[in-house]
């Protein structure tokens, strides 16, 4: 796994340091809707590294699925844009699947000026539907200055730039209840075999080892992707992500067989398969870090954004809640990333100015200072992050450069990789319930993928 080795080594560093308090996918609940107004996104005014036009009196709307702390921190970024340009920016709360949400808005004649799109496949769909507008010269200049080619390519369709990636995530982490591990005499595993042995050790101590947020299908795609990337390797990963090989490929069978080692033992999963399928992602985290010496589970898998949900409990990250890299199934531990890209849906001066702003280090600095954020912007000074653990993760992402592997389901057409109750989300939920049916799971995944990639 040469292509992910640099970022993996950095992951090992942050494990030694402690744990990170970062947020991510916007699935943590909360509200805080509305228009931004006044104020600066940072306590201290920073010297501007980006030129923005005067937009006095112009109104701009931005749609995103972010809620709770993520939404609040993004509003600070928008407030600073208002301050610098004179524009008024309104935040429009969106729902998944975002393509459907945007389609409704566009059909009603009220498209937002800009949408924060969390799937590569959804960007492609927005382009195919002729909703998305190409990135302007000023934003492209910021991208060329501040971003590795891989992040520019992820926001491009057929060679034309449409997306500006503002926020990234590391989706290859296992968080654990330190007290439950201590009581069980368990240690951090480095391989999948060790992970399964650790789960049995924790189970023998009287605590269910693993919490799975199976009610949210995206968590199950992340489980699969991490196993697949480590076991099959990056070349196969890219081929499957582009549907250049079928889901009936033996490499998929191998990954599902590995996952079935965990999913096929209900005693190792909090609430068993039925309980997991009724557990939403936020609850999968909080139930791991509440209950004192007897939490409902000792470990939960997901990205750096788990930190925001841990913060809703009494557990302290670094002492009560710790983290280790996703265990290596093959030669190396995997690192899967995700991200949110700004896409203009109106070809207006305000929309293009906002893309330019979001591509700048100035904008990234505002959220970085708040925590709960990793930026793919290589011009952002790592000193902006509030602690060494977050700096380590950010440096790892930047150091990986073009070796980053993006979330596979987010690269797929949204009907397959990003829709609740359909496609990959639904099929992997069915697999969690019946992990013995590997062939049937493969056949259904391939059937749905074939339809989605042709449409």
C-alpha cells in the first residue's frame, strides 16, 4: 500500500499523541439554521491573502447538509466573507440525498447560489443536469496555488473545474473506551486478526466490543471501503470505484468475507444486527462513551468527526476516549478520505466570489481555529489548528498529496452510493443482517451499480 503509506505513518503518530477532536459528515444532528450576520470568523483580523470584489447589497444563498457545530463553524466562515465583501449570505439547510434536494429547489425556481456537495458522484450529476457552473478564473487561481492536483481533479468533470474542496476527513479510525479496554486487559490492535482477537477479549470481560451505526447506510460503506482498500490495494480500489471491475469480482468477495467475520458474530455487536440497524451514527458514538464501566460498546469505527459526538458525552478525548488507525487487513492500514466541495449553481459575481473565498487559506484558517476541521488547502499554516493532534492529521493529509484515496461510495452515482434505502447503503444493511449471503450481496451490488453507472 505504497500510495497510502505516508498518511498511514502520520496516523500512527497521532495515535501515540492521543486522540483528535474533529468533526465531519454533518450527521450529528442539531439545528442553528438561518442567515449570517455581521462579525468576523476569527477573533483577530488576518492579513488577506485573497482579493475579493465589493458586493454591497448582493444576496447569496449557500446550501449544505451540515448541522449543529459544523453548521455553526461554517457560518463563521460566511460571516467573514460578508465582512470583506459587503454581501449578505443566507445558509440553506439541505437534506441527503443532496441532488434530490437541489433538484426540488431548481424545479421550484429557487436554486441556491452555491451548494456544498459531499459526493464526487453528485458533482458529476449536477454537471450532467446542467445545474453546475464552471469555476471562474479567480477561484481557479486559488486552487492552482493552494491545492494538490488530486483535489482539483476530484472537483473537475471532463477536464472542466466545477468544485472547490473546502473540507476533508479521515475516515479510517477506530475510537475506543479506554476504561473498557483497561478493564479487559486489551491493547490497540494493528491488524484485522488482532482486531478480532481484541473484540473477543473485550467481549469476555462483559462489555460488547463494537458499536455499529447501521441505521445510516453510509457507515457500512465506510466499513467495506477500509477493508477493501487494505486487502485489495489501491489499484483495485480505483477500478471498483469507477466500475471498471464488477462487484462480482473475487476481490469484493474477499472483502465481504472479511467483514462477515465481524458482522457474522452478533455477540460482538451492540444490540446484534437488529440493534445496529436501529442505531443511528450519533448514537453509535455516544453509547460507546457513556455508561461508566459498562458502556453499551467498547469501540466504534468512523472518521475524525467522531470527536464532535464524543464531546456530547462526559468522556474526554485523549483520556477516556482514544483512537487507533483502522487495522491492516492486507499489508498496510488503509486511509480513506472524504470531503465537501463548493459548487456554483448560478453564474453570478457573488457565487464566483464565494468559491474564490472558500479556495483560500484565509477561509480555511477560520474553521481550522475552531477545531473539528481538516483542510486540503496546502497553503494553510498548520499553526491554525488548535492542538498538535489536529496538526498531525492535517499535515498527513497534505503530505499524502496525490496519493489520497477518496471515499468510494462518494465517487459513485448518488443513486448507488449516496441514497438512504437504496443501492449500496441498503444492500450493505441487508448484508449486516445476513452476512452469510455473500454471493447474493455481490449480485445485488452489481445489479444496482450497473444501472446507476449507465444512467
